[in-house]
């Protein structure tokens, strides 16, 4: 039995063709169908694929595996991951798979999985079983071959997106949007005639060759094109997406990149003003701003382990109205508790229109009240040893210690979170303070110096 290294904590991701190919995609389809068909009744699965050059062929192999495993397939074609989430719940089917590698290099591909009601499938909720079946490659025979139906869901998806804002509140903002040659451009083209906004489109056309670099706005070298366009066009707002557009990134009217942490607070405030007393789920990396906003509005802030599967599960458990991660994943109760890269910019644009304030003014006060380091990633030889050493060093005088995800240690005027990545051999550090940016810089350097020292031991 050959181990399939493309299976990760939350999804499938691998280099083409050595880690992932059409044969493996077929086996994953058979495995997923068998996983769903444990009750021996016909199942219906949504399949979509992103703009990568290998995605169409991968989706055909996946569909072949699903149908030969007895599942019926609703093929929604080229799309973003969130369109598969939407279609799975909207069509009331048993599961969904998007062929995508998000922001990975162009020679990668992968898959993201959900089950009924767009509930996530991760390592703890079925992905390991799908991996086992795919690796064994010994599938049950005798199932009747399922049918494939071409299904159009984008009109219903667009209609749903527009329910999050009052069209009457919107004004003709000038917006720069950077799709990174991923899939977001198609949705903007479909929605623009329904909105009063004026658009400046950058790297807009889908192109799996990624002629302008990998679509990942977290890479600082990818940002100048958006910043320059904002300044040149005197735009009100800048937006950028990753390849499958389930993450949305913001630039203010001055071209300043806004950390996702402050957008979480902004959207939490927007939802709690519409739904007083609601619950908001957040990750443990940066927390003070979110907690302060939520509690000041009479809501309840609920901390969850980092990662989409954990956030979605906790949101369902708490019946939360909104969930946000500083990594630019935003989750919505009315979107089957799933993440969307389209709903956030609609909400932020509405906030700008209704408040009469630019985005810089909407976040300025919060950024001064709770300045942060942004996420600092460090590749290490011994991450467990380093985290243990940092914990021992800083626990002595700590006001609070939290192990929800990695280690969070809090003092009177500053706090930090240090955790190992779920997807890469790195540790991730986040530092924040109460109204003291110099303290953030000092403590970030202090921690990084100690991390390097501990890793060298």
C-alpha cells in the first residue's frame, strides 16, 4: 500500500504529477463515494474546479471515481471554493468537492471537501478514512454507475451574496480589485452591473499560468500593483484575493494594507449592530481588539482553535453569527457557517458608504488601541523544543496562559501567541499590546532572538 502524501490536516494538496495526478484523483473519488455510501443508498455530490491548468482533467478523473463508486454528481464547472460550499447547501446534496490548491505554486493542485450542509471534512471528521480507502485502492464493486448533471448555480450564488447588504445604502465608490489571475474576476464581472461601484480591475482574467505571480496577497511583493492603482485612480478601497478567492484582503484609500485582524473586528461590529447579543468566534492568535469590540456591543466572544474546520464546528455549536481569523478567512452563519471571500468586501463597502468614513478612519482607532506585529513565520529545526522553552521562560510572570492553539501568554500590557503551523514546518508568532507599538516591536525582537537561541541548542 502506497502512502499518499497529498493528504494534509484539512484537505488534499500536492505537486503535480508526483504527489497528485489523475490516477490519485480517481481513487479519491472512489474513496469519497464509498465514505459517503456507508449507508448503502445513492448519494449526490457537487464538484467544481478552479482556474489551474490541471484542474479540469483532475475534476474529470475525480468525477469518474465518484460515479463509478455509485454517486451522482452535480458538475458546477469552473468556480471558487465558496461556490462549492454554497452549492452543497443550496442544492441540499450530500457533499461537495472543489479541485483547488488555493495560493500554492502553479505546479500544485488539491481538493477541499465538505459533506451535507457544507460541513467540513478534515482529519478528525473523515479525511483520514478517505485517505485510507484511497491508499488501499480496493474498492467495493457492484455499485450502479452514477449520473453526471451539469448544474448552473452562479445566479443563485450572486443573489445570495447581495442579501448581506442593502443595495440602497451603496454609493458609487471607486474600487481597485486584484484577482491575481485567479477565479475572483469572474464573480466581479457577474455582480458589477447589480452594484453602483466603479471598478479598476488588476490581473483580472483567470490564467492558470499565473503570469503575474502566485495569487497570494500575503506575499508583500504582490501588493504594490494594488497600492499603485489605488493612488493613481484615487480609489476609495482596494481588494485582493487568493486563487480560489475564499480569502479577501483589504487596502485603504491611501493604499495601506490592513491586517486581517482589524477586519475581523470591523465585521464583528457590523454583525452585532444588526444582530445584538450574538456570538462571534475568533482564533487565538490576536484577540484583544476582537474581544473588546464584541463585549462593548453586548455580544459574546468565543475563542476557537485556528483552522477552518475548528472555526466552523465551533460556530455551529455556538450558533454564532460570524467568525473571523486574522489570516483573512471570514465565516458567516447564513453561508452555511462557511468562509467567503466575497461577502467581506461587500460588507466593508457598505460600512464605508453608510458611515461616510474612509476605511482608514474605520480602523485607525482600533489599530492604535491594539497594535500588533502581524504574523511572523520562522522555519525551525526543533519547533516543539522552542515552544517548550518559550513557555518556560515567559510563564513565570504571566497574567494568563492559554493552550487552545499553541501557547498564548498574556501580561498586563502585551500578549503573544506562538504555534506550529498545521501545513508547513514553521512556527508562527503574533504579538500585540495595549496602545504601545514600541512595546510590540521590542517584545517581537526579544522573542525572535530567544527562538533562534533555543533552536540552536
